């Protein structure tokens, strides 16, 4: 078992120990940094979070509950491609089906689907959802559509404002679209400017953990920059390397791969997609998809 898997198991066990308790991002970061220390590595906050926490968020085993708090995701079953994923099921339920399935990643057990499982799940009060990646991706809002749903404002740009492009810098004279902040301070108010001179407040991570990820992705799209993923056509394999990629689309890809592919791909952020899904991903990112031959 690799060190990353051991760390994820340890973080999940910490959540499971008090299943109804919500944990702050600060306490989660400390837990992840401690795991990094114990592994004999130099601690870097976002790397520690990426290794030992974000994979749990991408699978839905852990959920964001607002106010910078996280907890176990709801117990449920997901069906697709002749498989069933049990997510955060109680120990006694997993024990009943232990011989049938496998614990494929922390918090998730995979079984072969059979029709009588529906009644068994309902009798235990476990909701069961049918999963189709294409349908889910069709309903996914583009980053720009999400930004347009945020609070619109008309900020007064002054000399203290900064613009983000590969790091914070003075505001360019043409005030391009993208991410701004009101002062050179990590806690300053952030804004997103669209091409039509419309400005929106970027929600802070306390209220919307994914907001900055969405803003960063849209800025790369608008400035025609690489968005941190590649597609290997002959294997139908999409690899995401961008640290700050939006959680929800990657969760959909994660579930699809757990139902259809090798579990080892998940920790490497490698996902199985076909041509129709690739087209939807292109639409999601305004055709900024890169094909790798």
C-alpha cells in the first residue's frame, strides 16, 4: 500500500471517529501537514492537502458544508456500467457484502450490480442513484456561467488593486479580464472581470471552497493559456495536473472511472473518457482541450 493511500486512510479514519462532527479547513491542513512530517518530507501546505485530503473531496467521501467546514458525505449508492459504488456505508453494511465486493478507495466499496440490491438498499435506508456521465456533464454550468451567478459590483479601481497572472502584479493599463484583488493582502476582497467590463465578487473559500478554482480556470480559458490537462486519445485517458481544478467536474470524472476503470488511475488523477465526453469537456472549457497523440 503506498504512502498516499495510507495517509488518505488516516484522514478518513479521523473523520469517521466522530462521524457527525464537522472539521475546519485549518484543522484538516494541520492533520495533512503532520502526515507529511511523519513521512519525512518537507511540508508544503497545498501539496499536503492535495496528497491527503482533496482526493476524499473529489470522490464525495468528504463534503464541504459551508463556513469553511467539512464532514463525511452522505451514505449512498451509485449505479452504472453494471457496477455499484457504496459510499460511506456503515461497517455492518459493508460486512454483509464483504465477500461480494472490494474496497477500491478510501470510503468506497464496489460491487457487481444485481437487481435485488435495490430492495436491500432501500430496506437499510440507503438512497441509490443511477449515474450517467454524459447526462451529468450536460447539466454542468461552464465556469463563466457560474461567475455570472455571483454578486455583480462596480469597484473603484485604485493604485492598491492587483491583477493575477502567474502571480500578483500591478493592474495593467488596459485592465484585462481576469482576477483582481483590492489590496496586496492575502485576505483582500477578490473580483472577477469579464470581457464586457462586468465585475463580480469572487466568494471566499469560507463560503464557497471551489470559487477560486472556478475563477482561475476561467481566467486561463479567457487568456488562451494551458488549463492543466491532457488527453491520450489511443487510451481514452484524460490526465489532470492543475492543482486548483474545480471539484465538481473532477468528481464526475472520478465516479465514472471508479465505475469503469482501474482504481489506480484515481490517485494519479487519470480518468477514462470517450469522444462524446471529450466533446462535452471541450464545451465546458470553451474548447481549450489539448489532445496528446
